[in-house]
C-alpha cells in the first residue's frame, strides 16, 4: 500500500537593512605649533552632520570652557593657548574621525634648585625642563637686612646649571632661580630649603660725601652718606667723626650711632673757619681697613659787618620808565668782617609808601660746594647793577648790601629816584551810567596805574556790524570822567572803546558793548469804514502814551505815495473825502521826545458796499449764557472763516475757528456778563487774502430779538448804533434786555 504523498511550498523571507549614510570628512584638522597666548584654530569640515571633539581621547565639553568655542562649520577655536592645551585633538563623525597635534611653546617651568654654603660663597645648582629652549637664567637672593627686597644676578647662560655667588659678612641669605626662553621669564622657583649665613667682619668702606651745612653762627654741622646695613658687616656699627682746623694738627673726635640720615652738630666753634673732617666706619670687629680720607668743611657764617660806600644812580646809564642802574664802591671780600664766604651784593628797593621790599641779587661767585677750598676774591671786582620791571612814574628808594652765602650785611646809604613816564594802564571801571533811545552817558574812573600824568582820554564808538571807517573818535580832557554820546539809533548795540594817554603814548584799550533803549512798540490800530460817507474811522492805543500822533494813508492799488495827516493829540481821527469803492492802507505813527517815531502795523480797509456780515442768535437751550454766531454773505472763493471778538476797552481781538466751509455756527460763551463786546468775522479766500465783516456790538447776557443785524444810517458819524428794546414776560418775571449794534464795513487786505 502506497503512502499518500503531499506537496509543501516553503516560503523563506529575508529582511534586508539599508546602511545609514554617516557622511565623510572633507577637510581634516592640521597639526600646529603656537606660542602661548595666541589663538589655535582646528578645522574639520564634513558633508553633513555635527562632529564631536576629543582631546587625548577624552571628549571636550566646550560649553564649560570659556576659551574653547565650536562654530557652525565644526571649527574648534582655542583662545589664549597655554602649556596645558598640548595634546592630540580629534574630530569624530560617527565611526570616522580625523586628528591633529597641538604643540604650545610656553614660558619655562620654574627650575628646581640645590644650595651649598661656605663662609663667603654660596653655590646654587638647578635643573629645568630641557624642552623649553632656555636662553638665560637669573639667580634671585635676599638678606635678613631687607627680606622683602630680592636682588638679581642675571646674564647666566642657558647651558649653565650652577653659579657661585659671593655674600657679604654678617648676613642670612636665601636664594631662588628663574629661567627665560624666547616666550619670556618663568616664575621664580621655590626658595632653597636652607639659607646661607656669614660671620661678622670689619666694615669694608668709610662713608662718602662728607660735607658741612651752613646753619647758624658758632656751630658746625657735619653730614655724610649713610652706610647701608648689608655693608656694615657686623653688629654695634658706629661712625667715628674727627675734625680739626686746617691750620692746626690737634683734632677732636666723637662716635655717632648709625642712622639713615647721620649728622653731627658741633657747638662753640669760631665763625666761618675751614676744617679738615674725617668719618670712619667701625663695628664689633673693629675699624675698617680702608684708608681714612680728610674732607674740607666750614663752620657757620654770621652777618657781614661791611657796608658798601658811595651808593648812587649810575650816571653812565639812562634811567627809564622800568629800569634803573646803580654804582657803589667795592668792599674787601677777603676781610674777616665778611664773617663768611663773599658771594656778591644785594640791591633792595621799594616804592614810596610801600612796606614790601624787593631784592635783586648780584652774584659774583657761586657758593662753596662740598669739599671745596675757599679762594681769595679780587678787591677790584664789579660794583654796579641794574634793577628791572619797575613801574613807570613811581618814586622808589634803594639800598645795597654785601652778601655771604647765608646772610646780608647792613644797608648802604639810600637813593631815591622816580622812574620816567610810561603809557597808562587799562581803565578798569567803564560803563554806561544812563541811557536813552538816542544817547548813552558813559562813566569811568582813571586807570589804577596812570604811569605818568594823564593828558586825556580817547573815546571811540561805532554801531555793531558796521565797518571801522564808521567809527567816531573824540578826545576827552583829563579832568573829565563822563561823556555823553548822542545821535544814536534806538535799540542798537554799540562797540565803545576808551584809553588814556600820557606824553609818552596811549595806554591799553578798554572795550565795552552798550545798547540804547529800544523805541516803544507802535500803537495798536482799529480802522472802520464809515458807510455812505467815503470816510475811515481810525482808533488806536499806545502802551506809552504821547501827545503827538499822525496818520499815514494811501490807496492800495495807486502809485501815489503816502499822505500824512496833521499831528493829532487824541487817539482817534476820521479820514474823509476818500474814493469809493476802493481799498486803503492806514498806519499810525507815534512821535516821542527827541523825534523818536514808533509806527503801527499797516492796516487795510475797504470802502464800498459789502454783504458780508455777522449773524448772532441766542442758543435755544441756554439762551442767556450761550450765543450762536455765524458769518453771512461769504463769496464763492472764500475757503474758511473765523469769529473774532474783543471788549469795549481792549484793542486785542480773540479768534474762534476756523470753519472750513461757508455754513456753520460758532458757540460763544463764558464771557463776562453785562460787558459790551465787539464781534466780527474774518474770512480767507484761496489766495490767502483776508476780508473782515462789519462789527457788531453785544452786551453779554441779553436776549436777542433778531438774529441778523445789518443796519445802515447815513446820518451816523463814527459808529452807527441801533438799540432795540425787548420786553419779555415769563411767568411773573419781566426782564429788560438791550442789544445795540454798530455796523461798520470791514477791511479787505
């Protein structure tokens, strides 16, 4: 029996994974050698992705290092590189990477030292990093005398490893070493573990620069240069000072303690004698073995007893305004009465009445220097002198004295003289005492330093901004200190100069700037056309009233010039017999004293018929406290208008507006009750020409019967007034309101 057979279909599935593209490095970092302090740049450019940076196989966390930065193009930057930045840097992108070496040349590391000591010498040995290319070593040492001060032994070749140094006696020395390469000096090494100590010895040197100080009579002050601690060579250091007169062999001596500023004061010695002085160093071991040197010195000076004779003005030289020359008989400079070392003469002088004396030294030879022998001086030496910088035309008194190095002797006979005249000094006080619109009254005081007899003054002035040829100059007599300059212009500034003069010449110029009083402002003018009369009513008001006015007027479009009225004493006038219709320009001139004129602004007024007027009515909601004002009769080319009002006592118009079309009302409120106001309209056309309406009177707080007032009356002269009385009864209350209007034709500018 056959077994049944079956067919099987075996499916085998393979999963194929696609490898991810890790990219590739297209620019690898390059190795570099840099000096410490510079900036290292390691490039690592890849096709895509962000790399990671490693140093010596340790990942760099750049965000925690201030000197490290990775840019968007994966470049690593290291600022201010140092020795610790040496190493191998690798940039890694997945499983691939590239690396480079960074070598930093820095200052050497501090050397390590070993110290060997004997009695007089210290031997210093050291070891250092051989890779640093050392060029020089320096040994630093200090002593127990000055532990905070380190001294250097430099110039030791870089291939040396030891140095022998001589030490001073009686000291405790510490040592350290530092190295230098082309980058710079290393830090100093640690101080050697032990120090070297030396025993005391006698001092090697005596003090230098032994001198005497000329302090006071009967004393001799000796000074010398201090021996520093590291040269004293032992404890109990002292100075032995010896002195004797130069013409004797008997000396005296005294021990002095070691001080930073050593000195010895010897009392009871003769006046100004020459001495031979020596200073020797000594300590616990004894005196120095150096040969002792004698120095020349002198005891203190005293006041000379010699008096110059025959002191007088030098006849061979001219006396000037600032200088004087003198002559006198010579003294014996080598006399014992000089009480010191003769150096010359001193001329003292002072002005009459002055307490302070001025000195002029005439030095004939220098003071004695340290260790200098005095010399004899000729009796036939120079005996004349000149003093300068004197003040002109001043009486002075002068004397002469002989001088040694410290003192001046008694005064000679005195000489009085007066310097010649000079040019005067500057006038200090100069101002305008009073002023007006056309003159300045100037006031001044004579110069504080006249330097002679003042012959007069030169006064010059010109208006600021004008050329110099317009300058006016006048001479003023010497006995006058005021001058009134006239015919000036009101409100102008003037440059004014003043200088005094003597017979020698003119002094310094004093300049001031003064301004005349500006003229009063011109009157404020209101002009009105009087209807049907070919006349204009002109009213004005001045801040500074005067009794003289005149009115100028002309037709605007006419070539005929201005016409003037006669002088008027009042502030109102009527110009009659004018053309109509026509437009006129009007100006009021106020005349003040000295002929000063103040013109008003030019006003324009139009004569002829005009339908431009103001309509006023009560506000229906608040009839007693608010009025509605509207301009009527505007022509077609008018683009906007304003409402203007003023009180009866004011000439200043206040404006409300504008309204930019020909229809519209203004609200008028918050005015003073029972006060008469004048109201008008001002319109502007597209060419910016201005037209004024008639003027209407309104007593604020009245109830109006009509809304439009344009009344004409040929019999009116200045103001045509129509009064209307309206009696209204509301409930049981009867009130009377009065509204009067004055209709005047406006001006067309």
